[in-house]
C-alpha cells in the first residue's frame, strides 16, 4: 500500500467523521427547534380558539369578575384573584419553612439525619397532586374547619382576611395545601445553591471570629439570588396546580376579602367546566383563561431562569 493510499484513507475517515458530526448537530438542533415549535403551536392554537371571547369582551375579559355561562357573561378576574391569593398564601407559609429546612440540611445536619430528611423531601415532591387533594378533602379540610380556622377567627377575626365563618373548603385551605406541595421544590433548590458556596468562605468567616449563625447568614446572603429563583419556581408550581386546588378551594367564582370564603382558580375552573361546556363562547372563555394562565406561568418561569442564570454568571 502506497503513502498516497494511506493519506486517502485518512481523508475518507476524517470526511466520514465530519459528516457524522454534522448529522448529529443538525439532529439535536431539530429536537430543540421542535420544542420551540411545540410551545409556539400551543400558544397559537389557544390564541386562535379564544378569538370569540376576545372579540366580544376584549381586555374587559381580564377585569370582569362575572362568570355566568347561562347568560354568556364571562370574565376571568375572580379566577385570577383566586389563583393569586392562594399562591401568595402558599408562598408565605412555604418560604420560611423551606429556608429553615434548607439551612438545616446544608449547614447543620450530618450523616443519617441529612439523608433521611432529604429522602422525605423527595417523597413529598413525588406524591401526585390527586393524593394531596384526597387528603385535603377527607383529613385536612375538616381539621381546618374544626380547629385552625375557628382559632384564627377568634384571635385574628378583627382582620378582614380572617373574618367570617369557616367551611374548610376555601382559599386558606387551598393555600396551605399548595404550600406543602411547593416546599420540596424551594427546599431542594435552596439547599443545592447553599451547598454550592465554597467551604473556604465559611472557614474564612470562622477565622475572622464569626459565630456559626453569622457564617450561615453569610451563606444565605451569597445564595440569595438562587433562593429567589427557587421561590419563583415554587410560585410557578403553585399557580399552575390543578387537581389538589380544585378539590379544596370551594369552586365559587367570587372575590371576597376573607380567606375563609370559597373561591376559584384559573386551573380549577378549566378542570371543572371544560368537559361540560357546550356553547362556543363558553369553550372560548375557558381557553382564554388557559391562555392567561399559560402566559403567567411562562413569565414566572422565565424570570426564575433569568435569576438562576445571573447567579451562575456572577460566579464565573
């Protein structure tokens, strides 16, 4: 075999490898573009199918609190209110608990204790939402009605949000259920962000005479952007949750100041009424509610990704 044959063979091998690389790169690009196309297609279909509602109500659909399928008077304000308030209740409860657990796991717990609690957090995250809903109906809602809500009404009833009679199926119960569901998300991400802080920074703090709490506080401050990103991701999960909220929120389209009143969320009204919706305008209204929900969750998750990106970029 001559040297020219060997050179030719090497060239063929390089050409073949280059062709394989091109195919692989374009195939992965195709997969990525497929996901983008899928998201755009979902948005287009929802925007197109909600056209009758937009044509009749315009932007007033967002600011109208009425929802009457019989009279074909539709507005999403009560659902936006229910979604926002239940999510804020969940966040107010879940955030301090999640941060406490994350600090304990990353800074204090050791060995079997850390692994056990981490495993239980993963179990909470893996429980289907329908199970939370069943637990809420048969266990948690009666407990809220008989103990928690009367206690809050007795001692905090002077506040409008804790006034009124308790039924167990209301905004407050939905918010507490949601808080339990988002605790694993916020805890896991916050723990990982705090563990990513170099141990040398903690040792430097101790060398300068810092107490253990001061070193932990420094770790929290260094991880604040990541913790904020985890919080926003948890909020996105709370806003988009469907089954568990549907089963305990009371499902009544109204806007009341009290947390003890039944309400409706955007996800729950779609789950409850879409199968029974017969009129074209009713279906269109539900699709537009879904479009609003899609937009809100898209914005929230985008903000979370930007926050996490800013953290990773600042550490480089």
